[in-house]
């Protein structure tokens, strides 16, 4: 497997992400219809909580591993060490959750769920994290096509089994978890076997340091991040627990429906952020080139994310019934808030990629702790009954929490990066506001136009409205970028050359 160019890797990643997103839509179309609103709430709760639990136990070692491996592809010992560490963490989590549940320590943390469902939810999160890390190994080695194909196969297989289970009236949480976990595990085995065999073939004299050396190296990298990781993930767990305790499982389901749309949009920008880690790391000593790459990444991500997120936010009441059914109409406000959060999430991921690539872990930790301090304030204000809000704001509360805290931390991160690179932070902020303004104005005006043309509120008309407004909205967006490509960090010559090279490649 040869290394691919960055543009090719991004095209492959985005192409596969779009395919995965479409397949995931099938799952998200079926799952809320097969499960009750309460069961879907449990699914969302388990997903959010156990994702944070796994991240907490990982202690940012995955970031250390990718940062090191991006620069030392020949060192297969890094892969061996990380896999051993991950296996120990996974085993420890299973034992801890089992004891936690069996000894009755859990209280109402998993109220209404059996231990089998809880453990299966944990396994699904563990496998999901390991799959992400395996994909990152290939990204660090500049290999894209093979893992992309396997990811698509994974989603296709899961989608087919879920559809069959639904029509056979067998689809429940147990069926879903077992299907997803078992197929994901198989894909992971294939990915790991392929990359290890390939690295052994390419680098005959494989480098394997002692476990103590790797522990020391990872410790130096992770030490500044540990406190931030612990605080961040604990607060995420608390936010979801508070939503379940002071609201109801239905509110968790509403938040889950909105969050799944966030996940769909993330399939577009997350690949770029992951690939950027390697690109930033490689040119870390070349400040001029680093400036260009960072500026392009920041501008491209905010415009691309705004394009998707703003359209979904404005038209949430049309989109939700199509994907989830009428049971989730109450999630439209939460969806709007989460979509705005998604824009800052994309910015934050690019900033995080920069921090990890240049090993600025202390700065990253300080900014993260700032975010968690704000989370504490917002959890108390929005989710726990208080003098300002006698009743919990439920799903809206956790959405506002995510938005406000992330808005501050991502902006602080971006400003820090631009100042440290001696670039204008004012210009990037104005560029960011311009993307939101243009997309918002276009989406709102088109919504009013479509409502005037098709005033009926039926599913078919929702689809028609989305198609018409979406087409015109896309044309406005593309025309803006073509007229002023500097908005996404390129000039007209570069943009034209991209289109010409793609045309040549197709021919």
C-alpha cells in the first residue's frame, strides 16, 4: 500500500464519509421507528456516557500514539504498545462496569436497563473507539483507500442486517448492539492485520523499544492533558446523567435525534481534521507553509460546516419528520442549537489537530479546563433545577451547554493559534461570521419562498421544499466561493487548477 497525496486522501475520506453518512441515515431512519422513544433515549444515553468513559480511560494516549506514529511510520513497536494498552483498558472497563452494576453502586445511572444491555453498550463504544484509532493509523501512514473501503463495507453490512432485523420484527437494542459490535470487531481485525503485515514488509528492520521507554514517552506527552481529559469527560458524563435524572428518557431521545444529525455533518469535516494532524506535524518546522495550511484548514472548515449546519438548523422541522418520524418533532429547537454548535466543533477540531501535531499539550489542557469550568456553570444553570430555571431545561439545556462552552473554547484556541503564528485573528473571526451570515440569510429567505409556494405541512411537501431550497442554497454557496475563493483560503488560480486537474484525472 503506497502513500497517497493529501488532496487524494481527503477526496477519498470525504467520499467514503458521504457514503457512510447515507448508510448511517438508513440506520437512523429505522432505529427510532423500531425502538420506543424511551429505548432510543437509553441508546443515546449509553452512547454518550460510554464514549466519554472510554475516552476518560484512554487518557489521551490515542493522541500521543498518532502524533508519534505520524512522524515515525517505520516504528511498528508503537502499534504493538498502544494495542496492549488499549486491551488492558477495555478489560478494566468491563470489569469495573460489571462490579459497578452488580454491587448496586450504579443507583439510577442506568435505571430501566439490564446489565446485558449496559455491557453491550460499553462494548459498542469500545469497538467504535478502536476502529477510529485504527483508521488514524492509516491516516498517519498516508494510506486512505483501503480503510475507506472497509468502513463502507462495515456500514453496508450493518445497514442490511438492521433492515432485515426490522422487517423480521427482531430489532431491539440487544440485536443492534450485537450486530454493530461483532461486525466492527471483524473490520478492526482486518485493518490491524493488513497494516502490521504491510509495515513489516516495507520496514524490514522494524523498531521496537522497551515497554518502559514507550511508557515514559507517552507519559511526557499525556501528562499535561490528563487533568483536562478527566475533567472534560467527567463533565460530559454528568451532563448526560443530569439530563436523565432531572428530565426523562424522552428528553434524552430528543437530544439524541439532534446529536445524530451533528454526527452526519461531522462525517464531512472530521476526516479533514484527522488528516490535518499529519500535515501540520510534517511542516511544523516550516512556519511559512504551516501558516498557509492552518489558514486554509480554518477557513475551509468553517464555510463547509456552516453550509450544512445552518441549512439543517433553519429547516429542522422539515428534516426531523423525514428521518425520525413525527415522534421527534419536539427536537427542532434542540437541533437548531446543536447545528450551531457543530460549526464551532469543526473549528475546535482543526485547532485540536494543530495542538496535537505541534505537541502543545499544556496550552490545549488549559483551554480545555476553561471549557469545563464553563460546563460546570451551565450544568448548574440549565440542567439542575435552580432559582432561575425551577424546572430543568432538559435537552435544550444540554444543547445550550455544548454550544456556549464550545463557542468560547474554540474561539480562544483559534485566536491563540493565529497570534502564535503571527497572523491576523481579526480576519479569521470576520471570515467565520461572514460564513454564518451568508448561509443564514440564504437559508431563511429560501425557507420563506418555499413555504409560500408549498404551504401544506405533509411529508411529501417537506421533501419537495428541502430539495428546491437545498438546490438553490447550494448554487448560492458555490457561486460565492467561485467569485471569492479567498474565503476558503485559496485564490482563483488554485481553485481553477483543482477543477482542471480533477477533469484531467477523470479523463
